[in-house]
């Protein structure tokens, strides 16, 4: 399958600006107000920070759509919105995970190029031979592609468990590529890894627990195969950020220095000291500060040269993972960013190791890194649609008349008198009157209609106050949360638990933005609520240049074009979509009444897919692998998402048994005359159709 290639549209270079009250993120408009006709795509670029986190792969084109340049600066780009429409036309429903194979290749090439440049710059006498940690994203097509594009660089794999070892052994076919065997190991793991040497593999068994040393000695003696052994050191260098606890004395993995010495002695006693060739450490994923990386390399280099001095045949230094990516584009050591680039990373590793080895006159090791996040994140984009929205506001309030309840008249008066001078006082008055209205209602002195009217006036006051707050340089602390309180809820066709588990579990930030309408001002502020019935199933933290935003700038939903021609047109204003009766076609009609609004969650290629869970039984999403071709693009692989039958089988339900159970109950209902024949047929048809359908909502 192929599609059209759109021309690459260059976007004006912009210098990063710190947040300023006048920057687009602070150019606030009231909820639902129509957008400025002068809004530009440059303003969208700045607002969503796409150059900060997206370069060189993502940008915005002249028609306000996100474009993808999968080969980075080397040309060729795709209009992401058009791609999604084309994929939907092929019956691929949202949410849809799009993997760009060329981005994966570009990341591997960049990493190798950075090390090659650093090696040349510092005249490093050794070489670099990276491995990809399979744990980061184990999906078959991705690992196979990675091995293929890594072939010219003898790029290898790292396994952190027995199942991952199985993948690595069968997939890695590159002569001389390394297979780093990490993780807890039993006899079978070690035996299998050693025997794979007979097939031409180059496994290095990294001792993570002291007990593994004796196992390796025994098994290699039994098989008559001399192993290549590594040790994982627990460095004293402190990690940083969400995953910073991978180092230090209480770290879960690795050997302390006394344990490393004990390992050396055991291997020496067994006549296997020559087998000890590698030192490994891992200071935690997403290491945002280059100083931490430098400290770790310095410490590890000293351990390395000391091991050599003890007689070990040291030949490899494996710096683990940790190479971070810039999720918020701020170029800082904030946990969602990093204060260095890939070239700085390679330079520091090469320079530090060279210096330590030269000082002790020992040969420079082969440098290995186990970068996962830096290789796999950019290639995956999750596209999902907005189902509907809910706002606290319900239109302009009508004036209070003389005989309305005092509390309503008070709220109306507060609303009418809000100014820049008194907005803080007015806010406190509005809160007080609203609280009083609730008490009066609870005591039976206000009707439901009166209470609703009071609430509407209260929110109208809040909105008016918020519009003033947004123009102020200083926001009093009691008004800081107003933006969050007033945010619209955008209900999205997605499970946070399945597709972005790190957002739910550890508040990790990912760039999220609309993939179209970027030439139009996003006049709403919203948070995202997913399909699950869990209050945690939401995203209410978004990237920002400074710190984190609690709302995302979004566009109002619009009626579908066809509807606009027939009726009033314009914004879609209803808050809760009323379910329509089933039509004869068996379809509900509401999603067709609005124009689709697509959001993209970017940089999700590392860890998210495999750690996602089946909360509420929302399964794997549809996935496509897209590759650029001279004439456009081709869909290399298509992996259909789970059907309801599949997710039910994970929890031991058999679809046929379920259908049979419903069939028997409809028969009984027919006998009891509580259902008509037509209804029973409809029920059974729906039930069966649902079982074979996608677990998400169809649009
Ligand atoms: N190596 C080891 C031992 C790890 O535990 C991990 C992940 O935490 C990695 C490599 C990959 O790290 P990253 O994704 O930060 O490159």
C-alpha cells in the first residue's frame, strides 16, 4: 500500500523564548470565544513547543497540520493528518499507533555517528559497539528492523530476562554483534547463552548477583565453553530523576565493590580470570543532567582500570542506558528534559575513558551503550480522537430580576461589578455566595432550578475573573488554581493505562498536541479524560518551558461540514451527547455529527507499549509501520489491535461459551414473552458483532 508524499515545508527558525505573559501560552481568551483570524502556525509551534521536542522529525506545515520527516534533515515528509485520514480510509480505527521505521533507522545512525565523531575527535584508540535493550520495546517488527538497520554498525542486543534472551538469540544475526546478557539468571539461562556461542553468537554474561558466579563457572566447565563474563557495578554516583535509584548502595541491581572483588577471586580460583572482560553499570533511565553521567563514567573508568590491574582481561566498558530525551524541549535538567545532546554524551564518555586508560597505560576498551529510550521513543506516535467535551460554563447568564432569591441577586451583582481593581475580592465574594447557595439548597430553601442558576452565575464570575488573571504579571496564590478549575474536559478515545502507563504511574510528561487546525487559535483550555471508569484515567499535566502546565490549549469541537450546510454551523456546543435511538442500520449517529479532532501523543516508543495494562479491558491499539518511499510511503506492517474476544480470552472467557449463554437466555425470554423475536435477534447480532470488534469506540 502506498500513499502520496507531500512536499517538505520549512518552518521559520525560532529562538526559544522563556515563558512570558504575552507568549501564546498566556495569550488567553475566554472559553468558547471565537479564535483570532490572525493566528499563525508559528504561534502554534511556540505554544506546543514542537521544535523543542520534535526536531528534526516533527514540524507544522502551511495548512496547519503536523508533518513528519522520518529521515530527519535528509528530506521527505508526510502530512500526519492526511496519513491518519488515509489509514482510517483503510479501516484502521483510532486509537492508532504509528511507527516510523525511518525514524528508528535515523536514531541508530545518529547514535553511531556521534560516537564515531567523538572517537575521531579525541583520537580514541578503541571503538564503539552499541546494543539495544530489548526491554524498552520488544515488539517483533521493531526489534527485527533495529537489527537490520544496526547491521553496518555491528549493533547488538541486550536481554534483561530469559524471554528477552529468547528474542535476542533468534533475532540477532549480525556477525560480531554483542549479546549482553543482563538480569537474573538461572542455570538454563546461562547454559543457553553459552551454547549459543556454538552458533556464532557473542554473548557476554553479566554477573548481577554474586550467586551467578559459581553457576557460570560450573556450567562453562560442564559444557567445555569458555565464557565472556562481565560484572555490573553498583556505583556510588547518585542518579537523578524518576529512575535515579538504579545506582547507589541500596540499588536493586549490581555488585558492591567487595562483591566485585569476591567475583574476581572466585574466577581466579577457577582459572577463569581471563573470562572477565566487561564492566557494566546503569545509572537509571532518562538521566537529565550531564554532570551525573560524567561522574558515573569517571567512577566506572577507575573501577575498570583497577580490574585490569587485578589481572582481569578487561576489554569492554558498558555504560548502560540513561541517555535522555527532551520531552518538553526545555534543554534543562528537569526530569522531562536533559541539559545535553547526544554528541555531548558520546564526547564525555570517550574523553573520560580515554583519560583514565592513558593514565594507567592500559588499552582502551570497546565502548558499549545500552540506549533504549533515545533510540525507540521518537519513532512511535499515538493518534487518538476526541469524543466530546464538557465545560463548567453553560453560556452567558441572564440578568437577575427583582424577585429572584437574594443569593442569586448577590451573585449577579458580583458578576456585573468585576474589574481589574477588585477581581480578587470579587472571587472571594463569589465563592462565599456559592457556598451559601449550596447550604440553602441542602436545607430546602432553594429549588433545584435556583441552585443551578446560582452555580451558573458563580462559574460566570470565575470566568470573568480568570480573563483578568490571565492578563496579570503576578497571580495571587489563591487564584492560581482557577485555570485548572475552569478547564474543559476533553473525553478521548484512549486508555491511559494501556497506552501511556508512565503518565498514570509516575506523572511522566509526553508532548501532546492537535495534529491539525494549527493555523487556528486554540481557544479552549482542557484536560484529557480517557475511556476507563477510573478517576486516574486522565492526563492533567502537560509540557511547558518552565515546569508543568495543568491545562492544554485545545480547539473547540466543530460540527461536521455536512451538518454546517444544513443548520446553524459553527462550534459544537452541547456538553453531553445524548444517545440516539438505534437506527435500522445498527449504528449510533452522534460521532458523525462532528468534525473529527485528532490529538497526537508523541515520543511514546519506549516502555509505554509493554507496560500498558488491560484496565477495563481496553486492549492493544492498532499499529502500523510506515516507511517513506520515493513516491510517498508504504505500510510495511499492520498489527491489528485486540478484539473484544481476544481481551476476554486473557481473562479466561471463551467467546463461544458467552454467545451460547446469551442465546439460551434469549430463548428463555422468548418463552416468557419478555422479548420479541426481532429484539432477540438484534441482541444476539450486537453481542456477536461486539465480540469481534475493536475494544475502543468507533467513530
Ligand atoms: N540497561 C539496563 C540495565 C536498564 O535497566 C535499562 C532501563 O532501565 C536500560 C539499559 C535502558 O535505559 P534507557 O532506556 O534509559 O536507555
